[in-house]
C-alpha cells in the first residue's frame, strides 16, 4: 500500500486501514511525506518492512499483529504511535536510516517476542527514540492453521488476552486483547464478579433506589 498525494509530493493525505491482512510484500505500507495513517485490527506478516514512513509521515497502529516482518517500523524524520500490538520474529522493531534520519515511536501495552534488537541506528549511529510503556515480552500463543502455519488468533490462556488498553475499539472481557484478533472466550466466575463490581461502582446511587 502506497500513501501519497498525486498532486503535490509534499501534500497532506490521509488513509485508514481496518480489518485487513497484508502479506508477502517488500513493504506492507509506504508513507510519503506528510501522510497520516490509522491502522486497526490488521495483520501484517511475511514482509521485509511493515510501515515505512518518512518526512513527517505519522502512522498510528491500534491492535496490529506483525509476524515474520524484518523491520516493523521504519522512520526517516518522522514518528508514530503503537498500542495493543504484538511484534514477533523480527530483526529490528524500530529503525531509521541514512546519515540524517531520525525517528520516534511512542505507545503502550504492546508485546515483543523473538526479535534481535528493539532499535536500529542510522548510518551515523544515531538511534531512534523509543518510548513504549507497559510492554510485554512473551509468547503470544497463536493458534495454528494453514497455509502459513499460524492463524494469529490467541489460544485460550494467552497472556495477551485482556492485556491491552482501551483505545475506543470494541472488545470482550475485562480489557482489549493485544493483537489484531479479539477473542471471545467466556469469562470465568471471578472475572464476571469483577466486571459486575466495576459496573456497580460506576453506576449512580439513584439507580439503586
């Protein structure tokens, strides 16, 4: 996917990608200068680069799964935001390039598993700035399926279930899952009690009169 302004190379443009699967490509999404991307509940796998943004292009990722993506996030003088996403089997999670490239990645409640390094520097040794809070570093426990061997749903008992933060997308359970697919496993009795307790706590007193 290429995000660009056909009239002006430096023009502002916007794209939203929701509930999509992108695979078997050199670059899943390439963002030209000043472009803005929102991608939600999507799967990217078997690509060299996930998101490539440069010159103030800003990607925002919510509940995205990337697997077998060598470099999920590549910046050149740009930055991006990532929440409730999981990255596995990668070389560098965040990278910048060239002599004068820089980049920043912000977000929280993400998972990183089987990767070589979090950040890769530019040609002069300058590292991108990475600020990921509440990170996890665990096996996502994906389900198995053909043709590529994994379905990228979460098996029951996965630590990524209910481990996300509310970003405005619908979810089941106590909190959003991390990754592109929201599970619908039934809540246990203790979890149901916790949900009911929270709902009672948030309801106004007048509701009980």
